């Protein structure tokens, strides 16, 4: 059966260990016979778990899904630090066989809760002068001092110790976008004085989306083969549920699509948001608090509009469907 390209949507993938995020993108492009495919947030090859894959016009929603809070389950190995901050790197310190007590570990973890400054791993997708750090580090054209990543402010909402059987330490983390769990493992080892690196990691949640809702690449392949796209692709109309929505008639839909302003009196109906913006934020950030999804009478998503309280009107700033 000939493949039929889908129009647009979001796919929740359970990424297997060993694949890069872009490896998954390439596979989805081939499976769906679709070129416009991207991911919303890198997941290291060593890591498994939830990876958001956007298809078609859904790729334009990166500024929202890419910045959402995330949750992880990780295993940290105490005893030595590595160059990549995970088990695939070269040892940076001598192996230690004497490990801290449970009380010492518990106290050390307290230093990593809340808003903190974190230095990304040298081998990471974080960019410096337009180039990924891992590329600069592997090329070795510059001294390590010149490619040293700068600290960034991140926030760890929850850091829960699940189990401690030296040298293994298992944790659950809820954190802001941009947090590196590898850096957390490395910094914890520094704090404890025994060295540490990340052994395994699984991403379990991105905003309101959960790993339990995801599909394996094999499942996607099988469903796509049978043209059952509706079973694994979340359509545009169901995306960004943390923004309220407005319904407009044909005339107003045409005005919004051309960048014109539509007064609130001409809106057919307004619906509240279906989800909170992020599971740790009761409402969207200030700059997004006046963003709405605009739909036509047929239930198609036209794009995103911004409400102006002063003029009591809506203005489109991201158009997906022209009228």
C-alpha cells in the first residue's frame, strides 16, 4: 500500500536507548513519507522516554512545547566523575570505594532544589557561538577554557530520593526546561566528594503530556502501515490545550488570516483553557496570558491570536490556515 502523508500533528514517542533525537526524526520522516518533521527538545542517546515529534505545521509550536517543564527518573552512579557526566564518558577522577551515608546524600540533595545556577555538560547540544558544544569539544580546535559553557539559571521543583543502595542512587526530578540531569549527577558527586555520573535516565513527562501516552517506533510503523494515523497523531486542533480558544465565523476568520483586528463582540464563542500551561504553573506566564487559539465554525484551527484588553480585540500573530 502506498504511503499517504499526514498533514500535521504531534506524536508522542517512547525513545529507545542508543538513538539520537534526530535519528528518531529521520525515522518518522521515512515512516510517514513527510519531510516537515522536527522534535520539541533533545533527549540524549543514552536516555529513554518521552520525545515530542511535530509533523507539518505543528513544528511552529516549538516556542511553547519546547519550553515546558519536564520530569525524569534517573539512576546515578557514585564513585567517579566522567568527561560526559554519564557512563559513556572517560573517567575524570579516581574510583572511590567509600560512599557517603544516606543522611549525607539526603542533605546534599537539598542544595539542588529550587532555583540554581547550572553549568551544562561540555558534551551537550547547548550552543556556543552558534555551534553545539559537543561538536566543538570533539573537534578539539580550541582549548577547553575557550569552550567552557556558561552557567544558566534553572529550577528544580522536586528532587526525590527513591532508593539508595551504594553506589547506586535513584531519583525522580521535576524541573524547568533547560535542566541537564547529567550536570545534576556530576555536581552531586562534587558536593559529596566522591564523584558521580549519570547511569540511566528516562523522561516521564513534558508539561501535561505523559510517557504512558507515547508509542514505540515499531508501533508507529505498524499503525502508519495500516493508515491508522488518528491513533497516534494528535491533530492540530487538540494541541496547545493550555490556551483558551475562540470560535469565529467565516468573515472574521478571513480578517484574522489577513492580520486584521477582530473585536470581541464579533467572536461567536470563547472557551476556557483545558489544561494548565505547565504542571507547576497554575497559569501561563505573563507574556502568554492573553494568547488564544482561534477556530472557524468547521472546528479547524486557524492559528494563535493575542487579546488586547484595552481595545477589547484579537489580533492573529501565528496563522496556520488562510481563509
